[in-house]
């Protein structure tokens, strides 16, 4: 059974995902490959883009999406993951889960007889990362580029390191020392990077990190679940804001990405978010096209 639990799981499929997502976006595919199939979408946390892109994407592929809030399931009353996974597999052809703990999604996949897709955990956000690579390729027509990720080396950053390494893109993460990406993921990404020639760096100096970059990426400083650390995080990360002065140090044609939701005047300014170098609204749209390619790969 093939699952997408980590970006690494798509190592042999990344190029076909990008190609098929392009076909879906260009409207060249009227296929309904998931006709009569159903996808359970289990959410332990809030979502706008992930929920909508999977829900609309499943409909467009001819299938049926089921939105399931974890708190409305027996899972929320203590039914164990193993029993939920076994039962759910008898009704649907795939399960997308957004969970607090990455380990819970791994546990679900262990007992699932249908493909499981990670829709975000504390450790990874693979669907977002493949959308980001797709958006960069769409804007730049190449992936032989330098991306700089600024701020919190969080779940999005972890999956981006893996996905970028797979396609040979260089990534510099600029963050304070206690906000570095997961060390095991970084090792895995470096292993992939050795094969593709991509260069991955973790540094703290913002100006060095941004100099000449083709892509500037940021994400919120206080992710879901980090609310108790808010004041500490805002203080620790304040030098990593993506603003126009910082963007002026990057390549003049650099694009700016943000997986959204954004907090204006924390990690990014309004001027940059809605400025001429921003690709964030295309990036948000592209979740739909890439999700369709991912579902078709796993469930088609
Ligand atoms: N980027 C992202 O996953 O957005 P949502 O939290 O709205 O799904």
C-alpha cells in the first residue's frame, strides 16, 4: 500500500505529479479517474486551503469527498486509531488526515487498507511542498534555483527541504538556532540532495541567506499548537520578517511564497504579500491542481 505520509514517499513520483498537475491546470484532462470513489478527509485542526482543494479536487475527478471533523467522530471520544482506520478502510478508497501528531498519522496508515495522505502534521506538510515546487516551476520554468526559507523551520520547511532536494533545488533556511528544521528530516534531505546535486544550508544570518535568492519563502511564526509560545516566538523571529528592504537583497526577479494563512506585519508585510513579486495567490490555487495529481497517483 502506497501512502503519502512524508514528502519522501513521493520520491519516485514527484516529476509525474508535477506533470499531471500541469495537465489538470491547463484543462487538458477531462478524465474522471476517481469516478465512484470516496475520500475521507479527517481534520483535527482548522483548514481553508487543504479542505477546499481536496474537496473540490475530488469532485472534479468524479469522486465523493467526505469532510469529517475528528471531534465529531468516535475518534474524538476515545475510539482508538487502529479501530478507526480498519473500519474507515471498509467504506472509502483513500483517507486524508490533518492531525496534531505525526505519529498518529503513521499509526493510522499502519492499519489502513487504503492510501493515507498527510494533510499536515506537526512534522510535515507534503501536499503543500509539492504545490510550492509546482508554483516555482510554473513561474520560473526551471527548478535550477536558489530558495531561501525564513523564520521557523517548521513542518512546511521540513517537507520543502525534502521536496526541493528531490528536484535538485538549492535551499537555504535562515532561522535562529532553536528554530532549525527537524534534524532527522534534514539528514534524509541531505541524503537525497547528494544524489540530485542540490545544496541545503541552515544559517542564522538573514542578509546572507537572501542575497541573490530566486525564491523567498516564509510561514507564520505561531503555528497551530504554538499559541502558548506566542510572545517568545514573536521576539525570537522578529529579524526574519519578509519586507521590501529584505526582498531588495534577493534576485530582482525573485518570487515570494507563503503557504497561508499569513499574519501581516509579523512574518510578512502587506506590501510584499500583495506586491508584484508575490506568487502566493497562484500558490494557493495550485493546491487544487496538485492535490488532484496526488489523489490520482494514490487512488486512481
Ligand atoms: N497552507 C494550508 O495548509 O492552508 P490551510 O491551513 O488553510 O489548509
